[in-house]
C-alpha cells in the first residue's frame, strides 16, 4: 500500500462530530503506552504525525486520521492508566461504547498489546468487550524488537494462551523499528476496503 496523503480530519467526543463521508474505518485500541502512536506512524510512513506522548492517557478524543482519501484510522484513548480519574474513565467508556454500538462503517479493530508482557486483565476485558459487539479483531503484539527472535514463539504462545481468540481473529507480531508486520496489516486493510467496494 502506497501512502500518498494523511490528515487528522476530526477529533471527536460524540457521534454528531464523526466524519459523514461513509469511508471504511479501522479502530485502534490498547493500553496507554502500548505504542499506538508509533503503530499509526509506521502504517502511514510518517515519523511524528501521531504524537507520541511522554504522558500516558493524553489522548482524550476519538482521532480520525484520513488516509489516501479512502479510509480512516481511528485512535481512541488508551485504557488501564491508573492516573486517569474514574470520572474521565467513565466518559471514555461511554464515548467508545457509543462508537462501537452505532458505527456501521467500522470494518475492523486492531487491538494492541505489549509483546513483552502477559496480557493484562484490562486487555482481556477489552477483547471480550469488543467481541460482545461481534466485531472482527486483530491482536497486534507491539515492540517485538525488544525480544530476541528465538523467543518470539514462546511469547506469542503466552498471549494466545491468555486471549482466547475467536475463530477468524488473528495475532500479528509488530515492530515500528523493524517494520515487522507492517505489510501484513496493509494487506488486511486493503482486503477490507475491497470488501466494502464489492
């Protein structure tokens, strides 16, 4: 996939602010500091387009990145950050639930987990929550460059043992440094866009 242009089209907090052009959307979810900004930047071939924050929990809106005038990457607030107030967490939860329940042009979800660690309770809750809406999910295991390649199968099996993937869902190993998984994800996005056109 050749990336010709990208723009942050809209930062939304409610349904009325979502884009109205009916383009396919791909949602990104994950814990704070799991590497969502690096994931976005790698996919769109830009260095600092999505800002990596030194302060977890900084994203507080649904950010719609418009790519190639053909689809959106939708970044949502990271979950599991202890410093976020209960009131703010509840607001985020309502915002995401509103999106998941009503967004017909949501085609696929990328759920990011840290390859180096066993999936957290929050990760398991999020996966089950997404499946409650019967949505297709790909687990993206980030930061695989931090683990020696000979250990990849071991760490991969730890994730698969913890997250009981529904038939049709898959796990992709990803590294923004090595560009591992990038082409596979591009192909997945392209196939979902083609399905939409058909």
